[in-house]
């Protein structure tokens, strides 16, 4: 069995060494395709692969057509919208993610952005403190739980909304559940977004929702670019000079945001939420173990397609 690791943004060497150990101990062959520059290279590499580990790499119908021997794709990370699930299902390919492995890294980055916003982008002027501010966590999954844990150390007043998470789970984490997403944004000084990009959530963070935030509101996005209605957010920030937007996913309208809102907008140059040595290692090794479990014993605990 050949396991291909196809990563435009490579894993750290220690992570590659770790997943190599898992794969070779199971008697499988590891193949690496790192920092590739064209889709043609990926199409060639997948031809004999029985399994693929990816990060933000695109696995679409064309890739699946080329991968005649493919049985499983594992996205090393939580999000999997870079994989065409319908095409994978049609090809009989199992798709998994590795939930929770990058969660602390993303949560810590979210707090780095919150502190940066509170201290006016470190421009030398007097800022504010996060202590006693109301923090809203939009989606209470693995990352949301870690955000709540860190927020307690900052002394924040923590709220959460998640349409799919029982309020008892939120309360058990020492967080106050709210009844609606509108209530979350109306209540909280800072909102940290952790929703996936789905047909229901795309463009859902819009003028009406963000406009409910109190004066001095800070919106932090370490989730997906597509959930933000960029045009409406730009209009709102033009109307309200008190709002700040911090994002780990560069908007399509990045140049407009940067030009119009200096001191109130920041974007990382590329998605950095999972860019830590620890997250690299955790996600990579988890992906390798899930592939071995699937190929040897049919374990599909984290399968995301049907």
C-alpha cells in the first residue's frame, strides 16, 4: 500500500518523521509530494496512491479520476471544504478529517488577535483590556472549547452560541449559552467565529449581525473566509468607526479593507491557525494513524462523507 502525503504547505520535518514511523510500522510505503507548483504534479503523484494525507490541498473530481487505486483521503485538520465530498463518494473514497488536533493552536491565534486589537495594533496609543469584557464564541466545537478555556485565564465573561451543541454541554464548560446568534452579537464586545463554510453559513456574518455589536466591538475570524459577507462588512465599518475586524483568512477584498480601515483591520498573509510545530505533529500523526486503522481494520470514526 502506498500512502501519499501531498502538501503544498509541508508538514514540519518532525511531523513527517512521526507519520512516516506510523506508516512504515504498519508495513506501508510513504511517498512525499511537498511544495508542488502545479496540479499536474499532484495528478501524477496520485496515480498509484492507495491513501492520501493533505492539508489545504484541493482534492476534486479531476484528482479523484486520476487516483484509480485510492481508498481514503485524510485532511490533517478540522475543515474539509477543500475536498469534493460528493465526488469522493461517487468514487468510493472515504474522506476523514482530524478534529481537535489543531484546536489549541487556532484558539491561541484567536487570542493573539484579540490582544492585538485591544492594544490598537501595538501602535503606541492607549488601548483596552480583555478582562471583564464579554466574549462571544460562535460555534462551540473543539476550537470553541479551547477559546473558552483561555478566556477564563483572561478573566472574560464568556458566552457561546451553537445551533448543534446542547446548552448543557456549553454550561458544563463554564460558559453561558445564548438562545440565538443575534443575541450573541448583541451581547458581546468580542466575537470569535468558529463556524464551517456551508451553504447555510456562507455570507451569514453580515451587516445586520455584526451591526448589533456594542461600541468598540471586535470581530475575530479564524474559521473560513466564505462565512463573511465582505461587501456588507465594509459598508458597516465605513458607517461605524469603532468596529475592528481581525482575520486569519485574507479576504477577497483585502486591499479595500486595508486601505479604508488602517488601525481597525488586520489579516495574516496566509492562514496561520494551525501553523505551530505542535499542531503539525498532532494532525500529521493523527492522519497517519487514521489511515492505518482504516486500511487494516476498516475503522472510519472520523469519516465526513457518506
